[in-house]
């Protein structure tokens, strides 16, 4: 039985101070890298950053407890941005949550049927082309926040996004662009040093310090999460990330969408009309 296999194996081997220290360092490092990445991908998908934060914490915890491998590689997956963004734009947060729930059920079913073996028969050019295409689209989607663009519209299709971003180029925020490119340069430069400290950590810390210096010592302004996003929980309205625990909400009622009406619409009309 693979359920809890890794946890039971580690428990049987026993714990030592060196193992605990290594696990703590690994956990802190992965947390520092994965949490900002999860929030960034949530923003790219079109939802507030706290949803990426919740996903990283819950998914990472469940993967570690239920996984069968001693070395789990779990975390935010950038490839899903291209797939989930149209869902969010058309069906909102409730549609995104429902699609995630359905995909999880499909993955469990595929695991029970051992369909993962079929991956070996996927042609290599298909995998390479898919990955390259996903990478190109994701990199382009980041230009909006990297350059601090103010895009008037948010079209679904890629060619329309290219035109919208091109029209928004005059609104480029120089401070945002400078901090973004500096963070990328630090990441690339530190990776070439081949030290034990991951470049993600150094780039994140350095970029944050640079942004604070720009905001406090110059007349320019770098956008912050607390300024770009707000939340409402009952009568409570705040900026940035909520300072309270998330509320349990059924996927089909997350943002007030009436999925019964959507289903009726699908039965009477084409999907594009709903």
C-alpha cells in the first residue's frame, strides 16, 4: 500500500538532529520559493493572490502526508495558467474551483486504472512543443505585471492579448520594470555561482529590498500586492492578503454564480452563448 508509504518509512528509520535540521532548511527554502510563486500564478490565472497561497499550503501538506515518495516535487505548476485563465474569465472563481475538483477526481481515477503508463507513448516532439508553447504564453502573460502596464481590456485569445499589451506599452511603469528586470538579472547571475543557496531565495529577497529602496528613497513607485488587491469577508474590507483564515465555501457558490441556470443554458443553447 503506497498511501503514507514515505511517512511510515521515515518513521521506521527514526529521526536524528541532522535529519530534522536538513528537513527544516529544505522546508523553509521551498516555502520561500513556492509561496510567492503560488501567489504569482494565482494572479496570472485571474484570481486574488491569497488563493494561490491557500493552494500551496494545502496541496504541499497533503502531498507530503499522502505521497508514496520520500522526495516529493509538489508545488504550483505554471503550465496550468494557460488552461485555467479562460475558465476564470468565463466562469469566475467558482468555475475555477469546480474545474479543479473535477480534475482531481479524474487524476484519482487515472491512478486507480494505472493510466500513467500511457505517458511513455506520447511522442517526444509533442511534449517538447507543448512545453515550449506553454512557456512562451506564460512569459508573455507576465509582461503586464513586469512592466506595470495598464491594460484596458483583458481578452481571452492570445493574438488579442498581444494587441492589447502593445496598445498599453505607453503606460509602462519604469519603477516596476526596473525592479522586475533587476530581480531576473540577480536570479540568473546567482544561479551561475552554483552555491548551495537557491537563486530563487536571493532574487526574491534582493528584489524586495530594491523595491523598498525605490519606494522610500526616490520619487518613483513600485506596485505592491496590498495596493493592487483587496478582499471582502462579510462586512470586513481589507487590502492585500486577508489576515484571517479562509472560509469554507462550496465551489459552485464561491462567487454567487448560479450553476443551475448555467446547466439549463447549456441544455438549451451552445456553450459559447452561456
